[in-house]
């Protein structure tokens, strides 16, 4: 394990600006998807050591995870984590019903995968355009489990040199109800370095 990486103020501000651009596109797409006015904000963004992730996203109850693989100039995975009540609320907005006493059926997971496509796709697209690097995403997969198990599943898919994770906390505001989600971007050290160097180049560093 190397020293804990931290973002410079400029890197943090740049990533937040990218987030705001991506979230703006996601807001429009999600509003159309649920046919309601949706607000999405990004109140928190930080680079955290991989070892601290399980505690940060810990939830006593199972959660839904939407996983998309990063391809191109950055390798890794994007993970959207939603609590069961949040996921069911979003599903209900789209298809009009959602049984909160059960898990997620095929229709519900289809809705949530599309949500993952919207949230992950718009952020990664904004990041790719902003940094002038090529990053694509695979079709999403879903898993319903305890958060620790989902994190471990993603980590097992990664190369062994993953040390830091980009953590984005998102807040949805729908019908005056505020609900939270979490986006985690797992990349190997080479990909992370490439992204941060691309940010530095924006100011000639």
C-alpha cells in the first residue's frame, strides 16, 4: 500500500465541475424517464482509500448495486449503490408500482439498470470529454446483497493495485422528497494517475 493519495484543490474542483455537467444531463434524462421534475446534486466528492470504502457505504440491510465496467483509457468499474427504499421509490416513479416487501424482479432491475446507465453514462461521458481521454462503459449488471459483499465482488474483478476509490455522493430531489445514492469509481493506479495528469494539463502543470 502506498501513501494515501489526496486530490489537490484544483483536481477536486475540476472533478466537481465534471460532476455538475454530468449531473445536469442526468437530471434531464431522469426527469423524462419518470415524467416528473427531478433535481440531482453532488454534495460530496472525494478520493478515499479502498480499505475505508466498506465502512463508508455500510448498510445493515441489503442494497442494490448497478455495476458498469470502464473501458478505454481508464480501466475499472463504476458502481451505483442505492438503498432498497430509494430503489423502490425510483422504480415506482417509472412503472407506477413496486412491492417493498420483496426483492427486485426483472422489470424493476431493468428500470434500475437504465438509471445506472443514465447516472454513470452521463458522468463518465462528461469526464471523458472534459479530460480529452477515451472512456466507455459496458452494459450494466445488477446485484442485490449486503454492501460489503457487493464491494468485495467489484474488488475481485479488479487488478490487485487498486488503492483508491473516487466517491461521489448524490442527492435526488423528487416531489420535495430527498433521497441519496452513492457512486463509486474503482480504477487501477495507472488509470487514476492518467486521469489526474489529464486534469493537471488543463492548467499546464
